[in-house]
C-alpha cells in the first residue's frame, strides 16, 4: 500500500488520499483496459469511454480524465464521479459530458454491469450505420446472434432525456448495445469481460465490412446453427464452478471469471517486453 500511496498524486505533485485496496485493483484493470483499447487501435482521439463501478457501490464509477489519450491513462489518473456527474475526489481533471450521459444511464439501470465500454471504430460505426446492423456472417458475429440490441441515433449524447430511451432499448440482460450511426457498447460483469466482448464484436464488424466490400455472395449459416453457436458462447461465458483441485486451482463452488486467462495474456501486450527471444 505504501507504493500505491506514493504513486497516487495529482499532477501538481500534492498527495491524494489512497483508495481502498479493492478500488485500486479496479483502477489498475480499468487503466489496462484503456491502454489495450489504444493498443488495438479502437480509441478515437480523446473521445469515447470505459467506465467501471467502484466496488461496493451502485452510484459511483471511475472514468477517464477528459483530454488524456487512452495510451497514457494510469490507475491514479482515473476520475471518480457519482451518477450526477459530481467529482468524488480531488482530481484536477474533468469528465466528458457525453460520456457521462451514456455511462451513467447504463450504470444506474444495470447494476450487473461492473464495466461499460464504448467505441467509435471505423468498422463499428460502419456496421452501426447499416440498416441490417450486425449480420450472422462469421463465427465472431455468431457469439452475438439475437443477443444485440439497438438504440437509434439522437445526436451527440448530451440530452439527459435520452437516458430513459437508451435504458429502455438496452433492457435488463443485453451485454451488447449498438448505437445506430454512432458506435458499439459492451457491458461486462468484470472489466476483462467487457474488453474481450468488445474485441470479438470489433472483429465481427471488421469481417462483415470486408465481406460486404468484396461484393460476393455470403455463405449462409442456418438459423439453428447460428443459435447453437451463440449458446455455445453463452455456456462458456457463464459463471463456472470449479472442481476441488481442478486445473483452475479454485475451491469447489468458487466462481472463476472465464475471461481471466485471456485477460492475463492480453496484459502482456501493454507490459514492457520481456528479456527473451524466440531463440531461447
């Protein structure tokens, strides 16, 4: 904790009160999520956001400081705000009002969403602008078969009145929301889940754009196979009860995040390169 407190400073160099240990873990994961989004080229300058719920609360979340590139975000630079957009710590940073509108609406209605991730990628915006939206034309897309909801474009998300309509369109269970003519949103029970869902959704959109640009006929996948594949993803992504002494090393009945293994591998992409070679 001493190192954590030593690093938790404002840009002015003044000491800030260190967050609780659970919050600090979330801050580190959220900062990693921002850097991974930048690493994979899914950022949009200083716009779009990833938010995470502060552990133990339903009305506080962490979001990026407005004006900072995703590649530069750290655990200590994240801003804590409430559902009214009020700062809850002495951060010198501001937040983007449009980001607050979307993320606060989702967090207020969906307490199961520990993390909300929103992007404006070229492929994602392209698919969001198509009348048919995301098509079941590749394996990545089939993860989301009949599991995507849509919200119509109402202009830049600054109108508080849009929150109710967005929440209504989102519903109580969807983990993928496509904002028409705007971009993509994923909701995760954990930060790793939100990030990996977005990676897969982005790949699905890229493949669809590539297929449609070929002007060739798409090999159809029967609807029953589409649903079968989606259910396979569902079963894999649900809570897992580990067996005593099993390969995951958990206790019987202990929940294991199914995305954790891939998340730990992804973190290596934003860590310093190890002093090793394929020749070793």
